[in-house]
C-alpha cells in the first residue's frame, strides 16, 4: 500500500469514509506525531493546534479518542494534557488507563520478582554501555529501560551502540523495540497492534484511524487496511495509506476530521 502526500485534496476521500462511522476510534502516537521530536523527552509537548484538535474530537459523541505511546502512561497524561475521557495506552501497550478529572487513572500492573530482577539487569547493562559514550543516556520506565543516542554527534558510533544495546537486551531476555535513535528493552510483551485491537473492541468501533511516526508504529500500521486508515508521520518506508510531514499537518488533518464528524 503506497503512502499519499499531504494536502486537503488527498484527505477528502479518506476523511469521507471515516466520517460515516457509527463509532470512530482515533488513536494517536505522541512524540513526533502530536509533539515535535526534542532532545530531552521531558520537554516534549503537543503543538497548540494539536491540543485544540484533541479537545475538539473529544467533544464528539461518535469519537473514541486514545493516545498510544511508548511513554509511561502517567508521563503521557502529564505531557500531552489530553481532555477528560481520553484513553491512555502507555509503554507500547503494557499500561492502560483513562484521563478523569484532569488526571490519569491507570489499571494496576505489577512485575513479578523475576521480571523486576530482569529489569534491573537490563537497566544496569544499558547504563554501563552508555557510560562510555558522550551523549548516550538511559531512561528508566516502569517496565523498560530506553537507550537514547539522539544527542550523540557521531551517528555511525551511535548506530553501533544501538546495535550493542539491542544485543544486550536480547541476551538478558528482554523484548527489544528499536526506534529512531533509541532502543527500548521491555520486560513485558508489548505491541501497539495488539493495543489497537483491544481499544477497538472496547470502544465497539466500526472505523479506526491510527497515526504514528516511529518503527513501533509501523508494526501497527502494517495491520491496518481500508476502510480503516493508517497515517505515517514523517519520512521513511511505510505501509500506511496516507503520509503527513509532521505534527502541524497531523493537527490540520485532525481538525478536518473533526469538522466532518460534526457535520
């Protein structure tokens, strides 16, 4: 399936088939999709236009809105500031919850002693690997450790370290999720495709649109076929039907979708 270019004309047909939904699931990645990519993950915020589009969609009774991210769900709620009622899927599907009264209410997830021990080993191993490289660092998550190389000026050295991080994660029995200048090693089985299937069933949705920019999003995009819609944000090979250049175009698309749903 080829990707289409951005622009209102290219959107008319796909928006039209989504707008007839009895119940539409709108599932969105966060970093690189609603928010521009930044060096420090703590600085990430959705664009004002994306925030306005989320608020508009959340007010439409036929729309079920969800954020599906590799972020921990609590961090996702804090950084994205989504409206009440929005579903939260964090840690690539390992965490689930909902925004209520302006805060994240999450389903409890507890690691077994064996998985907790594995997470410590993964975190320690990746931290030792990062210690020898200028710019590499490790982010700790509730169920994973993430090896970041975005600040490294030498991209060849960064790619080599990413390969070593992935090999270390596999050796320690983790689930390795490579991304753009990151390697995440989770101790829980995860996947956005399965998360979308669960969201769809829970929402009783007859149409689905999912937008994402990274490798883990592409795995989910490969499972999406018309009349549903997959959106690839940014460059790179994709199975998505529609391609948008960045968060600005995503916000514009969401506003157009909201207008069609309101009509």
